[in-house]
């Protein structure tokens, strides 16, 4: 998926989550999505250390 395609999925709507960027058609904020992705990477790194 290209950067442009990803950016097309991000919308700003003052009526949804106080105008924070969200994934189109959801109430998932971009910041939460990035945070969960970071946690997932850390989890896999920790899991592979043992």
C-alpha cells in the first residue's frame, strides 16, 4: 500500500473524537493505531529474546 493510499484513509472530522485524525469509517484515532503497532513490535522483540 502506498503512502498516498494510507493518507486517503485518514480523515479529520470535528464531530468525531474532537477532530483528531481517525481511520475513515471508524472511531480509531491514528495515534492509538500507531501506539498499538509499537506495542506489538515490542511484544515480538521480547518474545524472541527468550
